[in-house]
């Protein structure tokens, strides 16, 4: 495991096209921003599931959050009209 120290607004690059930015530090919590291509799946480890579909647990699904890739693409297409 690589362990790095970063300050707010500093970044870590993974490969050529994934960028992780430290957005905010407050106490013992940090907020990260992740930029990655659309074909890269990003999941928090505590809610990573084997399948594409998330379970029917409303507390894990933020308003406007797509439940699967097809729904995500549909929302993107609707927003571009």
C-alpha cells in the first residue's frame, strides 16, 4: 500500500486519466473528489457489491443517484437535451 500526505487542493494521479483531489479536511474526515472516465466504476468499499445493481436500501442511494450504469447513461442523455 502506498501512503501519501496531501493538503487541500493537492492531487494524486492514477495512470493517465484518474485524478483524486483532496477537497476538504475537517477533523478526522476528508472529502475527496475523483475524476475518472465514464467506463471506470467507483464505489465506496463499505457498499461495494458484486452485481451492477445496488440493493433497495434508500439510505444508500442519494437523491438523483443512478442505481446502475443504464440509468446513469439515461440521466446523462436527458441532461444534454
